[in-house]
C-alpha cells in the first residue's frame, strides 16, 4: 500500500516494529470496506447538516415566509393554490468535523500492550475511515491540558500526517479533561463529533468535562479503555499502591472483600460514564485492551454514531 | 501440670517470639498502578465502614498468641479438674510386680501392663496437688517419700516384673492417704484392710515346668544320669503338652502328655545319649499365656566314677549297697588301715571315729551303743527341710532301736531329721561336707528299706557336687569363684561383683548362665520352676472381671477414663491453625 505525502513523494508504509505496520494498514483497509457496507452511500463524503438553508440542491421542507426575507425561494405555486406564502428550505450539505481526543496522561502507559498504544490504534482507524469519508479530522492529545493537536485535516492524502502525528505522541502528566476541553473549545470550534479515547481516570471526575461538551453542543463518543489487570489486579496481602500520574502512595491491605468492593467500584465507575452518555444521547463503549482493536472499531461503527 | 513455672516461661517466650515476628515483618512491596483514584476512594469508604479492617492485625496476632499459649500449656500436661477431683486425695499405690503379672491377657498385653495403665489413669486423673507414693511387692522401690503425680509416674515407669519370688506387701508409713493395691491376686500377699484392691486378673492358660532335677546315676537303679521334669497344668482346661529336651550333640527327645487342670506329671529323661553339658527342656502347649516357665535348663554332669572308701569292721548292708552303684569305685578298709592321706573322694565311717579326720567329705554312721532307748518309730521325728540327701527318701516304715547322742552339733550343723534333742541325721558344711547318721544300721531296719540305697546315692551326690550350684532361682546368685565372667544365653555379659572371694550376680529372669574363670567353664541354670508362678489362675481376685477396666473401690464405684486437657488444648490449637489458614487465605487476617 502506498500513500502520498504532502510533498507528493511516495512513501512506503512497509514498516516493521512500528505502531502502524503493514498488518495494521491492511486491517484499516478492511475496516474501511466494512464501513461502506454498514452505511451504504456514505461515501459521497458529505454529511447532512441539521442546518436548513434557503439554497441548496436537496429540498428539505417548507416554512412560513417571514417579512423581510428573500422572496426568491417563495413557492409561488403553493401560494396560488393555498393562498399562503411558504418558503422552500434545503438541507445544508457540510463536512462533519471529528475531534478525536486521545488521553496521553501517564496512566495510559499501562499494560502490555499499553492502553495508549491501543488508543492510538483506535484513533488511527477512526482517522483513516474519517479521512476516506472526506470528514474533517482533528487529533488532540490531552493530559492535564491540550498537549498536542493536529488541526483539521481532510482527504485521503492526510492519512500519512495523522499517523505520523499519532506515532509522535507520548504519555506524561496527569489527567484533566476539563482543562483540556476548555483549552480546546474556548477558541471557536464548529459543532461536530467529539471522540474521547481515555481511561477516564481523572481525579476531578468526568462529569464536569462532559458538561462542558454539552455546553459547546458537541456530540460525544466516549471510548473507555482499561487494562484487564486494572479490574482484576494481582496484589499481595499488603501493598503500597503508587499512582503513576500523581506519585501518591496508598497503603492497602488486600482482602477478598476489598477486591470485590474494588471490582464493584471499577464497574460502577464505568457504568456511571455509560449512564451519563446515554442520558445525553451520546455514544459509549467500554473495552479492555485484550479486545482486538478492529473488533472495537467495528463495534463503534455499529453504534452508528461515527458513520452517518 | 509438670512444671507450671516452666510452662509459663514457655508460653511467655512463645508470645515474645510471636510479637517479635510481627514486629520484624518486612514492609509491604510497592506496586505502581495506573491510577490510585479508585483505590483511594475505596479505602476512604472502607475506613469509615469496616471495623474488621482495623482489627485484622490484632485478630491475627490474637489467634497466633492463643495457639502458642495453648500448645505451651498442653506441653505441661494440664488436667481438667472436675468437682469430684477438686478434693485433693493423696494415695499410696502398691503395684504387684510378682512373676505371674507377666501373664498375657486376651488383649495381648500382660497383666502388668494393665496394672501400670490403671495406675497411670489414677495418677493422671487425680488432683494436681495430690501426692502419691508408689510401692511394689518386690521391693524395687525403697523410698517412702510421697511425690507429685508426675514424679510418681516416673517411678511407675521404672518398675518391672520380678521373678525373685520374695513378694510381700511393702511396709507402709503411717500416711493418711487412699491405699490402692493393683494385683492379679495370684501371689499370696497379705493385703491390709482398708485397701482398695484393683484386679487386673484375667483367666489364662498356662502349662509350665514346675520342677527340674538331675540325678547323677550313682544309685543301683540307673547307670546313667537322669533328669526329672515335672510339668504342671495351671489352666482351667485339659491341655495337650509336648515336652522336649535338646542338648549338645544334636540329640532331641519329645514326649507328649495330657494334663488335667491343676495336675502335674513327672517325666523321666534318660540323659545317657546326651553329651555332658547344658540341656534345654521345654514344654509347648496351645495358647500358653505365661512363657517364663516353658523353658528350663539343666547341666548333665561329667561322666566319671567317684572313689568311695568304706572304713568298717564289717557291714554287709553298706558293702552291698555301695557295690551296687555302677558309678562308684568302691573299696573297703579296716579301721586299722585308715590313713587320712589316702586318695579317695569320700570316706564312709561305719561306727568309727578317726583321730585325724580326713580332708574329704565323710558319711559317719555313729556308734549307737552310747545311748540306749526304747524302740522308736520314725513318726516320732520329723524331717526338717528339703535337703538333697533326703530327696526321694521315704522313711515311713523305719524303726530304730538305738540312737546315739550327737558327738558334735554346732550352729552350722543342719538337722535333717529328728529334733534338737534327738538328732537322727545331721549335715554339716564347714571346711568339708559331712553327714552323720545318729543310729546304727544294725539297730534299725533302715538298711532293709528301699530308701537306703537312695539315701546313700543322694549323700554321695551331695558330697561330690560342685560348690557351684546346679540350679539357682531368680535373684542374687553367689558363685564360690573369684572374679568370674558371666554370660547369659544370648551371649550378653552379666554384671557381677566380687566380694570376699565370691562372684555375685543377679539372675533377673530364667536363663542359663555361662561362668568362666580362666580356662574353667561351667553353667548355672536359673529356672522358674515354681508352682506359684505356673498356677496363674489361682487368684483370690478371680471374679471374671475384665482386666484393667474396672476399678473396685470401697464404695464399689467405677471410675471411667477421663479425657486429658492437654489433648483438648492441642485439638483447639489445631482448629485455630486451620482457622488461621482459612482466614489468612480469605485475607481476613494478615
């Protein structure tokens, strides 16, 4: 497979031992094909905007004429028949901005493969399909704030750039989704689909951050990642737990009941995110890093939020 | 409890060790987790809600301490004190350790083992402060100092069965204590009143050798030595018995006998075909419960003729009788020809008293004319003792016309027949052996009696027999040999002491002892030939009670075996160990 970089140079992607190797690229191609079958016709590239305009190709609806408006779109035939001034409205055809937020805090660098690698693969898959779908894809790495971002890209030829961006990302620092979202959306951004790929282990919680997205009227798709050992840790009787982000140490005496409680808390944490998302009509998916990433991406597609 | 101070020390030491072990417990390992947010939240909730979490360590230490204290306490052998036991009862326990206690019971244990078990139960089940005195009927324990139950248990373990025969109830100190006698009731022991007798008797089958003697064959009736084995059935049933004799040269004799209960049969063994030396006699019967009397040993004497010189003016009875003895080289000399330096083994003086007595043993028929008396029947006099000279000599028809006054009676003289005023037969063992007959042969019908040649043969046998005893009983054995080495039948060296030119050792059980001194070697059989042992059912406590299980007290109450506290403590400790294992693996404790 060959991609063309911005300098019109053909760059071979036959790279071994990297995050996005040939095997990965083959899977992306496969995912792209599958996505076409799942949502027929989406390859026209444009997503229908909810916004209704007075100009356009595809008729959408009628609405009553308001004094002062342009009369060019008044449907005179209907006026003659109904004696009512009605304007014809058309659907605005617009490309959908996709904001992919990748958690690059230190807690993501956990497990084998790490949650971060897994998150980057998911992001890469989404980017690939989005770019192939002529969507405007934004990539944002965040930890305690916006760490790194790749501004809106569109078109197949941007695949190489997005992969390069993803590969260059590293983990560090603590997690603050509030600061990150605030930092990103404080500058004017178009409404679009916000994909957050994170473990959601934010000391200040996820609610405020999600409230902020709702405030900015963004659509959210939350991909909640966890390592199996995070849910089922194998710990000795008594242990000092060191937080990889904050460096704090918690002395814990492990008992079966404590482990049960921990698992319940872990599941409750995931459930609370899911409930919040569903309440707001958002997408949510929860997965362990042992799940093949392509299965997860397909699952995302099936939910119908990413592909419209 | 064995030693409360020691047990307390042990418990304290255990607790200290546990405390130190918990103190030096290594710090927990550090594990890096992606985020401790959830853990921190969980721990905050747990700290608020769980009291057990706070007490986990304490609970763990508590369980470990209880286990340690229980085991330490159990090692001291504590007891449960019931309301009955709360009263301190001192006791004197007399153990019957006579030979019949070695009789096996149906359970495979001996009566002695049952007796020890019963005594042990009394001691263990008693109040810890009670004092006990353990005594025995064989005098193995001489101390009359009462001890704690644990010391008493130690003394009890030291006791063993004695076959020495001299059993008697021990002399007791005036002690206000419960008196317990544990016995099978077979040995004739006089038990004081107010004694609780605990029976360990159980009927048993036994056939044993009750007598074993050997004749040198000097008499006219036998040309070779003969053995006499008396076998007695001490069982309650008729028994088929096989008597076997084996000796050097590979010769074996077997004879089958049928014995009624409490009956004896004497079997004569012709020893001619056996080589000189030790012989082993055995009786075999089915289900024999007492083995100590099933074997006996004897020693066939060396086959050589003895030289006997008769000094007489003429006595046809003596000459005829001596001439008939095949193993005697007999010669007759006149009184004038007497020379004390002549080589002979025995002198027989017929109404002759030499001026110079010989250095060899003598049989003297005294001059009866010295004192006249009416004809007396033998019934007027009694036979005293069981001297070898009178063995098998029946004098029921003997009549004597004249008796002589004894020329010499010292404290060392033994009157075998007659009384102190009219001794008819005297035996002396001074620097030599001598027998004096206090009546003349002409003045009695003794030479006409069948017992006469037997008397002569016995006398010659006795005089010629070695100073070394032919048989000994269990107990102290004195050998007139200086510094001899003694081996038992298994070749084990027997400890012996030398005293005043004699070697003294203890024959603790039936055995055949080999005595060596320089190049000389001889044997001494120590047999358990005694009716009192063989008749193992002759018990005054024969009530059919199962041995060792019933204690007959004054009030007739039965005391049952009580569980020991130490075993309870150990059981609880094991349960706690299991609990600790469970709680540890369930992470309830640390």
